[in-house]
C-alpha cells in the first residue's frame, strides 16, 4: 500500500520520495506513501503509450470492455467498507458521506459499463445506392487523468470508468492529499482483469508528479478536475502538443429563492447546499440570492440553524460536518471572510475558528453567513471553497437571473418557487451546466455533468462522458 502502480507492478518512486498523509480531522498520521517525480510519470506515460499502441485494450471488443467495468462495480461494492474508511481518513469527512460516495461510484461504473458495451457507432444514410457510410467510435489514446481532494474517488471514477470503457490507456494522478482510494481502485481494476500497462498510477505533488501529463507528446488527452488557475496552466501546457483537454473547474453557484418558495424545503436545501462537506463541493450553493420580501424570514432561520450545526471528526457520532482539508485551505477561507467583512458584508454567524479543545488538532471552520453582500465583493465572485454563504437580494425575476448569472463560473444553480412557470423560466435562463428546481444536489450518472464559462468544458457522466474519451471516425465504402 502506498506505492505507484506502473506496468502492472507496485513500485516505489525512482528518487525514493515519501509523503506523510495526515487526517485533517485530527492530524493523525494515516500513512506514508511514495512521492513521484517527473521521472516516474514519464515512465508511466511510456508504458501507457506502448499499451495503447499494441492494442491490448484499445482493440478489445466493446462488450468485453463494458463487462470489465461491471466487474469493477461488483468489487467496489464488495470492498465498500474499506474504501469508505480510506476516503474518510484522507478527507476527514463523515463515514456515512464516504459510504454514499462509494454507492455513487459503483453506479458510475455500472453506467459506463452498460454504455460502453453497447456503443457500436452508427450507419449514416449516404443518399447514394452504391455507397455505405458508418461512423465508429475509437479511443482517444493515452489519457492523463488529474483529480482533486474533495471527492477523491468519485472524481477519479468519473474519468477512469469512461476512459477504460472507451479503450484508452491512462496515467492517473490523484491529489497528493488524498491518494488512498485511488490506490485501492488500481487493485480492483487489476483484479477485474485490466491488462498490465493499461491503467497506471502516480502519486505526488501537482506540477512535479503531474507536470508531464500536460506536456509530454506521448499523451493524447488530459482530463482535469480542480481549480481554475491550475486548469489554465494545464490548458496552456497542452497547446504545444495539441492535446485534447477536458476541464472541470470551480463554481460560484447561485441558490435563487423566491418569496413564495416552501420555506422548510428552501431552508433545508440551502443549508445542505453550502455546509455539506464544509462547503468543499464544486457545486456548493455558495450564493443565496433571495427575494427581498423574504430576506429576513429566510436568513434569520438559516442563521439560527447554521449555528446549531455540530462540527467534528468522523469518529464522533454527533458530527454533522467535518474539517477543511488543510491548514492552508482554512487560511484561504478565513481570508475571504475577512475581506468580505472589510468590503461591507454583515457577519451573521461563524467567522471565527472554533475554540473547542476537541477540535484543536483539526482544520475546522464554522458555518459562516455573510449578509447584505454585493456582486463586487471578492467573497461573492471568487471561490472560497469553504462553509461560507453570501446573501444578496433581488426585486424581480429579471434581477434574480441577472445576479445568478453574474459570475465567471457556470457550474450549477438552483431555483426555489411555488410557481413552476417561474422555475422553468429561471432554469432556462441560467448559464450553468446543472440546474435544480426546488431541490439541490442530486445527480444521476445518465445525465451529463460539466460547466459553462470558467467552470470548464467537456462533460463527465451521461453519453457525452464516454464520447469525451472517443474519436469519431467516418468510414465510407464504395460498394
Ligand atoms: P487543484 O487545482 O489545486 O489540484 C487539482 C489536482 O491538480 C491535484 O491532483 C493537483 O496535484 C494537480 N495539479 C496541480 N498543479 C498541477 C500541474 N501543474 N500539473 C498537473 N497537475 C497539477 O485543485 P484542488 O484544490 O485539489 O481542488 C479544488 C478545486 O477543484 C475547486 O476549485 C473545485 O471547485 C474544483 N472541483 C471541480 C469539480 C467539478 O466537477 N467541476 C469537482 C470537484 C472539484
């Protein structure tokens, strides 16, 4: 455990680097793992290139590739407890949340298993009696897959399952903070029968271990989930070798609440939307955009309930939300709140590190609500990625849409109203990749996930999630 996986073998990093992984809930040492450098990643890329070019996976019939993914789904369920435990130790999130993630990951593998197995391309009408035309789907090639720490295995599954289903080979680099479930996934892929060299894993810091994935000419595609700044760097790096790029970046997601919305439904959802996993969710509903006439009722209730949310580690059954991922991340969130207050926001709750000695060794930050915010505040338009809800008000539907869309991002948004026509209109006008009506957060693997604007491009899940890892080839036959 804790090594790189290259060419079907577990191996230490060539230069012998090691990294300590500590649980952000209490600072306890989880494990020491190998720390790759570019040398290891370049070797893994060479292996993935050779494995792609000799066709050991890319030329396997689609039905067999799909069947392998379905076997992985079974293994994920068999090993759900150890996977959830590993995810919880790396992230500090509650075990029950990790268990839900493992079910979602299983469903993701099932979806892509069934989709890949039946993906045969299509015949096209040529309009000519002596010509036949067919469009077939072929794998893109060698993929660099780079994933973040907030939903470590979920984000990994959204890339690995379609890449394998499409017939690609890959080098995976999970976040250096949360490597353990990616390690277990490699074990399960091998157990399910994925040939050596098809899937490779490097562990380590971003630019050092991950750098070659966007620069090496032997990589055909880089698929990245993470922050906007890193996404920009990778896209620029990839330009020199004209790699295909897919980016799933951040979000600054609006939660639009009309005065006629069912109060309990709206408040319940608004709380989960921002405080689940301490706001470390790309689709977190970080901006409450509430109709002015409902402001006091909604915000007073939110503040009262946010103050009662119990912070704690995964071993405490009373815990409702966990720590932030690192000391550096907590500093960043804290700085956003301080700047927001300096810019005129009204602090309604939270805003100070907890003093409870029980939480002293973890990176905790309380649910925080900043009221009377405006669009020009950095805490409103930049992603703090923490448990910080900003509140703005609107006067009518046009105003609500204008505020909701006034972001460089465009990942997700929600609208709450008793008037379904209003909801449909707002949903139609939001420039975001996912819109929830009178709900927040659910998704299904059959529906595409991805962003507008600076939230990135390319889609994960759905049919497009498989197509991302495929080239369409047109074969014309003169009969
Ligand atoms: P990050 O950009 O710091 O890191 C993401 C990954 O990129 C990590 O594995 C990191 O090691 C790697 N990396 C960093 N620099 C690199 C480089 N030069 N070359 C190669 N790899 C490099 O992001 P993070 O802090 O891990 O994750 C949080 C961000 O992820 C947030 O902005 C969040 O919104 C976003 N996110 C988006 C989605 C989505 O679906 N759109 C989902 C989850 C998280």
